[in-house]
């Protein structure tokens, strides 16, 4: 899945990025599971593509910040199913 993401590179310098995101899988007894991953596939500064001149460390930093923000945002909208279960009522 490709998701748009704005990354603040410097105080007044923002990159418009396109991220490839793959959600993780939980661990099961017969499957080890894995965490979410994200890659920068496009990074534009003032509508100019600059991904080819960016260092790997900056691209990694963008991916880490994207995952932190995206997964925190995702957690806000995930319903709390445990709180929806009503205890049986006995007279």
C-alpha cells in the first residue's frame, strides 16, 4: 500500500514523500510473525524529485518516523473490543 507522508527535514523544509507500507503479522505458535515495514519510494522538495541524491540514513530516518506516526494513528482508531463485552446479568 502506498501512503503520502510529509516529513520535516529542517525547521522550514518539508519533503512530500510516498511510502510503501506493509503491515506486520502477529506471532503464532506455528508462524514467527514480523513487524511492519515502510520504504520511501518518492521524496519531493518543491515538486522536484530528490530521492536519488538522499543518503540511506536519511531515508531510514524518514521510514522510522513514518512507522511511528502511522502506527500510533492506527492504534487510535482500533476499537477496544474487550470493553464492548458485557458481563452477563443475573437476577
